[in-house]
């Protein structure tokens, strides 16, 4: 049981490391996948809204501390995503790969919209609309492609492997 918590704590560190190293070389028009968001989405879908909110907040806070700007922005966005998608926990067939993929799509859109709203509220500067939409679209595509193998691993691990509750 303890190994589960160690792995859940290690995953956001691994995700941030991969995002800032490997995927920065394979960006699509300057956009990299949000692996932290994927882990929050998968955790929330499998474990529910309360654990999803807490895990989302902690993962987002770690991301904020790593980036060093606007501390709390990612924490709040990831917590909202964790809560929103965790609400679906009892109403979806988690064994279906499409649930994870569509969850990542919804999570990416929710995260981007909440981020946009919060940045506008905090900074007051208008964000370039078309650039924001293009980056969100590319991030959706990138996240969707990576969500298939990652959800397969995450789901199997949470039911039969090291992430089993």
C-alpha cells in the first residue's frame, strides 16, 4: 500500500522532468504535452472527486513551484480539473480506453480555459486569442496521442499493479 503513495508522489516529478527535457525537443509549434494533467485526470477518473481535487492541487502546486511564477495558478487549475473529472467516477466505464482519452481532452480544455480566465483576472493583460486557441488545440492533440498508452498503463496498474488501492 505504501508503494502506491510513493509512485503517486513520484509521477508528477517524472512528468515535469519529461516535459522539461525530452518533450521540449519534440514540441509541436512550441507546445508540449501536459503529462501532469494526464496523471491528474486518470487519478480523478479512477478515484473520484475529493481525491482527484487533492491530487490535482498537489501536482499543480509542484508544477508551480518548479516554474516559479504565479504560484497557485496550476494548483487551482489542476484542482478544478481533478474535481470536475472526478465527478464522473461513478458514471463511466473506466475499462473503456475512450473514457481516459476523452477525459484528457476535457481536462485539457478545462485546464486551458480556467488558466486563461485566471491569467486575465490576475494580470489584466489580454491574451492573444488565436495564439491561445492554436496552442490549446496542439496541446489537445499531443495529450490525446500520449493518453492512449499512458491510460492503458495507468488503468492496469491501478487495478492489478502497483497503483492498486
